[in-house]
C-alpha cells in the first residue's frame, strides 16, 4: 500500500484541496463518517496554520500500517511541513485559547484531541513539522 | 509604415487574399468549423482579411476602432481567440512568402519590408489578445459578483424570521460576506430571529466556528437572536473535540425545529386548521 499524496498549501484553495485529498484517502482506507470528519478537520487546522503563520508549506497524506499482537493495524498519517518562523514554545501553543492571530486558539490542542498520535517538531527560524496519525478501529 | 511598403503589399492584394483563404480553410477544417455554417465562415474570413488589409490605409486609432468592433462582435458570438491568431499568422506567412519570391527586390528592402510587416501584424495580434483577455476578465468579474450574491443569502421566511442557508466551503472572503449579509438583512427585513443553517457546510473547523460565533455576537448587538441549525452528528463531534464551546449559543437539530422555536420567541405558533 502506502499511497502518498502531497498537497501544496499557499492559498486558501490549498487548504480546500488538502482537505479533499484527506477525505478521499480516509474513505478509501475505510474510516467511518465521524472519523472522516475528524481527519478532514485536523487537516483543515494544520493547513490553515501553515497558510496563516508560514505562508506556504505542504500537507503529506499517507496510508500506513503497523504490526501488533492482534494483527495488522492500519491508519492515516498527516504530515504538515513548512519553513516558516517555527514555534518558540510548544507547551504554550498546546494550551487551549493560546493564539497570536486573534483566533480561538483551539486549532492545535483540538487536532491533538481529534487524532490518536500527535507530534510537533519545530525549530525557531527554520520551520515546523507536525505529524499526526489516526488509527482505524 | 513606409508608403512604398504599403504600395507593395497592395500590389499583392488579390494573390494574398486568395492564398490566405485557401490556407486558412485548411487550418479550420481540423479545428473550429464544426459548429459554424460554411457560409458564415466564408463571410467572416472575407471580412477579416479585408479588415487586416484595410488597417493599412487607416490612421492608427481608426484602425484600432475598426478592429475593436469586429472582434467585439466575434467574441460575443463565441469565436475562439485562436481563430484570430492563426488567421494573422497565416496571413503574415502568405504575404512574406509572396513578397520574398520577387527576385527583383534588393535584400536590404526585403529586410525592411519584413520588419514592417512583422510589427504591423504583431500590433494587431496584441490588440486582439488584449480585447479577448479584457472580455474574459469582465466575465470573471461578473461571475464573481453572481457568486457573491449566492454565497450568503438571507431569506425572510416569516415576518420577523429569516434563514441563512450556507452551502459549501467557507473561506475568509465568504465569512466577511456572511457577516455583512446577516446584518444588512436583519435591518432590511426587520428580523428578530435569524437561523443559520450549516447543513451544507462540509467542514466546521476553528475558523468557521470563530466566524459563526462572531456573527451571532453581532446579531445579538443589533437586537436580534441567532439560532444555529443543521449541525450534523459528525460535525457536533468534531466541534466538541476541538473544544469549542457553543454553550452560549442557541442550537437546534433541524431547520424545522429552529423555525418552531423562532415562532415561539416571537409569540406565534403554527396550528392546523
Ligand atoms: N505552522 C506554524 N508555524 C508557526 N507558528 C504556528 C504554526 N502553527 C501554529 N502556530 C502558532 O501557534 C498558535 C496556536 O495555534 P492554533 O492553531 O492552536 O490557534 P490559532 O491558529 O491561533 O487559532 P485557531 O483556533 O483559529 O486555530 C498560533 O496562534 C501561532 O502563533
Ligand atoms: Mg490554527
């Protein structure tokens, strides 16, 4: 398997196409309606953050699997990469309500709750890579 | 253009026209004459080639004017831009071939003629492309306007009650329109209750939620009440996961329930008779 799709994000259109690609892949992998909505919403948050704070970047979507005692586990991985200003304090941006743009500040903590795995790798001045995974139940 | 060159072009006039018509018909056979009757085609070709030659005798702005009215008419009836550009390219080739086949012409004269013809035809091509893109921009502008009107309509369904059905993706541009249209519409229709129906919104992320919250707040400030309807179950879940508090909000599961509660708020109800 491992169909991978990359979507460039440098306008609001990019956000929409990343979402669309995510919804299609989620459907293909067999996610139900609620999880499809969660995945699409998470992509929307990550892509919009790229557009707002880094101007441009990309969303990489991939079907993944891991072997476990119970058998093979399948999931969908979203990687949001940009070469923007980076995030100074990861702890701070993960607080509900923390925003530098007058938003709700619910995006990143929300994505963490929407997905099963969540990881931020960011270097100030160099960029940000956020990797999240949703596993099929 | 030098009078001697014009004179020379004119001396080839009939040959150029005949040759051009022959070649352009070949090009057209493969391309764009499927929908246009032959008679119309021949007529247009004749008019086009004569117009090209006619521009030689006109002053520059007169020539422009003539070209403009001709292209405007054809753009209107849907002729492709490639008809003009191909037509002009073929014209240039035919003319230059005829002129250079004249051995009596000194090579310096050949060069001069060449560049004169090039810049003459280039000028016409540029103008046509400009006219075309201008008309495209115009169309695009009109379509944007139409979309704008469609993107956030406020519909007065009962006295004092209006509905805004939102269908499709909400971007920042549209979020602005929603706010404007809501506030203007409330004043215009004297609405006391507005129902925002998000059944057709595919994704409600923090930005969309934020805009809806702000819109509801603004509605409250102008003295009306906002009820959010059409929250699909999966959307309700993601809103909760995002940690967005819609507690301050009136929400109803369906438009019908929303209307019932709107009627109640304005001290009315629907009865069967
Ligand atoms: N890719 C990024 N590069 C740099 N800074 C970022 C990036 N993503 C998020 N941030 C920072 O983290 C903060 C919190 O992000 P988060 O998405 O949680 O909230 P928000 O975007 O401010 O508001 P919203 O609730 O609309 O998403 C942002 O305000 C911004 O300062
Ligand atoms: Mg955000």
